[in-house]
C-alpha cells in the first residue's frame, strides 16, 4: 500500500477525496499543511495533496487542488512547481481518480474499487513471501500488472522480472527457450543460451498463458519447480536456479486438469497462492481509475492541454460491460482523444461497439455425397464453435472457456471455418 498525506484544508473542501484514495489503495494521513515532513528515507512517501492556497508549503512532488466554476484543468509538475488540478463539482469523481493516478508509484496498478483494494492488500502480503502464485482472470483484466506488483513488493526487486507469453513461444523451441541449451545441442544451435529460467535467477519469472504449455514440457517445468534446478537441452548435469514463478491463465486451470489438458501435479505446485482477477464489469470503481491512468499515458501534456472526459462520458464508460476489459477500454479512450469534436471527451466521442461478430456460414453436406463418420465429427465440432460464439456474443476468450479449449485451438477452428466459407 502506498502512502499519501492530505492536508486538513483539502479534507474540509472535498471530504470525499480521502474515501476515494483509500479505495485506490492508499494509506492516507491527515496533516497540517505547515507541519514538518518526515525525514528523507523514511518508510512513508513525503508527497502531499494540498490546497492551491497552501502552495507556500508545497514541494515539486506535491499535488495542489482548487475548486472552480469553469472548465477543469490539469497542469503537470514542471520547473520546480507542483502539479495543479482544478475542477468543479460535476467533475469531482474523475478529479479524484486523476489525483490518485498522479501520485501512484509506477509499479502499483490503477484501482478505485473497494474490492480491488482488498485484493491488492492480499497480494501485498503474498508478495512478501517466495511462494509460487497462480493468477487467473479473463484477457485484459491486468494479470501482468498484478505480477509486476508482486515482484515490486517482494524481496527480489534488485533482480530481473522476466515475462514470457507461453502461447507465443514456438512449440519446437519452448524447452530451449525456457531451460537453455548447449552449443551444438540441435541444428542451428551455433551458440549456447542460458534460457529464461537462468536469466531470471534471483528474480521473478512470469509465465503467462501457462495452459498453452504442452504436456511433455509441463513435466519438465514441474521438476524445475520441485528441485530448484533446470537441465538445459544437450546438458548432462542440472543447473541450480533461484527464481520465483508467477503463472497466469485466462482459463479455469482446474477445468483444464479435469479435461486432461493440464497436469494435476503441476496445477497443485502452481496453485500455492491463487489470485482471481474479476472482469472489469464487476468492478466499476476501477473503470474511472484505469481511465484516468490511460488518459495520462496517452496524452503529451508538454504539447497540449490535458483532455478531460465529461460526467456523461464517465457514466457511459462505467455502464458498459467491457468484454475486452482494460484493453478494450484503452482502445476506446485512445480513439476518443484523437477523434473528439470538442475540447473535452463527450459521451458521443466514445465509440463503443459490442464484441466482434464473425460471419459464420452454415456448411451442409450434399445428400448425394457419402457420409463418413470423421466428417460428421468434424462438422459437429465446427457447429459447437458456432454455438459457443453465438452464446458469448462473439467473445473468443469466453467461447474458448465454454468449449474447454485454448484460444489457440479456437483460432485454428475459426481459420478452418473461414476456408470453408471462402
């Protein structure tokens, strides 16, 4: 949890700010603006939120706020002056989120929902151990951001955090890329490579989409976790390694075990500290926080003034179900910043569409053709894919979970369907 001091004057002017900051995973301390700050190097952050009239007590790291009747504004910290946020009652909700994001450390994910703050508190306790963590949640719910937070809050911050998407690894090279290889151990191995496990030695290795690992490689990963050593391809002696594993999956890994697609022993080895990330639609407070973080990221305030969303735009954002979660939200906001008609992002500037709908063409076997059992089974599979996509409004990750297959397998099936429809 990050710390933040708020002056008594700020609490009197906008009493709701303290509650928002606490939901945003801050430890808030109410102070007098003129009170001395804790010495440099103390555990607390010395950053403060002060009134604009208290600028005489501010440093360049502080945030000054002011209530105004006109349009809201954000002036970033520059030339030794603190950041300044001015807003009216109508824009207060987004202003609170903006203040939280301006003060937020880089390794801390943007949150604004009470349930998310509780999850972050739990994650902070988990981070201080060396236990293996399994993060599960839909695509775009922030699994890598959570993994980075766990690393930043751990005792391994002086060593590397290495993230690898298992679904993106070439299947024939997975073992060599994870565990390393000796020179000449296979065709094309002109030089030795230490592999990702050894590259992360002393730090954290984040294995995203862990369910995409083939069963044979799962057995080798299990041994690496159990014994704390890896055997590079072509080597005869194992190499000790000290690495913390954080795994993530956008499918129910227990269901994958039940279906025989994931090793049960590896599941239990990974599932020491499980963390479940809920869809964005179930944590509306996070929508405003993530929107503030993304708008700060997408805009260059050295070139143009910060663009605020209207209250109506925020209502539209929080009302949407976000099947693509934070990725979809980011796309919508980036489009709105570029294509807006006025000085602010209005509700009409938010071009929110439903999940992509695939044009599926029904394939019917000609009655005159001889019917073979394998053809019937194949077409039944394709029909099951069509039905799952219809029931999930075209959301591929949800359809894959419903079918009990990986997103990679679903992509193969969709490619077959496109060839049939061509």
